[in-house]
């Protein structure tokens, strides 16, 4: 009976409990970040980067096993993800024959959509392309619709790209912590 109490006492000591709580929080941030790459409600790669930063600074920079260079790579991947996220709809519209006005509409629609939550994030670029193509570029509804389809296709490609980048960020974190160091 006493060895069991000693084991519980050791586990509840400050250091072990702290490490367990930090690991739990880091894992939750990594999982939530991965889910956020295809759920527009969560800032996916930003949560993964936050989890990496939390791990690096709370576990001790040397003891964590995560090198500062690994943090830089994870941060650069996050920046690439944010760039891809903001440009994917516009690039898809361009690929499907949108004019410069349609691309501008996708960008403006995406920015305005930020203020309207989840529906705005999804519908903002789509409505922006269509409105700018019809009313500014003076295209027919059918051609404007084709540009709008391009925005949707570009948005889906952006989601796939963000998922791949998020997987790369998590793989880099795991490899840096458990394999490299």
C-alpha cells in the first residue's frame, strides 16, 4: 500500500504534474491546430505554432529538445500557410479566367468576410468575385459564374495546401523533439 502512495506522491509533485499539464496543453493545441486547417472557425497553423512556442518556453529551451531553428521553420511554414490562405481563392479565380477585377473582388470579399464569422469567410470571396465580375468588369453572368467556380476550386485547393503545411509543421515538431535532439 505504501509504495502506491509514494508513486502518487511522486506524480503529484510539482515537476511531474507541471510537465504532464504542459504536454497535455501542447498536444491539444497541435490537434486543434490541425483541425483548424479545414475548419475556418479555428486559426489552424497559428495554434500549431502557439503550441510549439509554449512547449519551447515552458519546458525549458535546452531541455525541451526543440531547437530554435525548428521554431523558425515552423514559424515560416505558418507564414506560408497564411499567405496561401489569403491568395488561394484569388488564384483559383484567375485560373478559371477571372479578370483583375474579379481577383480584386475575391481579395476584398475575403477581407470583408472576416467581419461576418464563418459564413463571411466562406461566402465573402465568392460573392466578391461575382459582384466585381458582373458590375465592374461588365462580364456576362455565365462568365462571372465561371470565375466564381474558380474561387471555390481555389479555396478547396487552399484547404488542401493548409492541411499539408499543418502536417509538415507537426511532423517537424515531432521530429525535432524526439528524433533530432
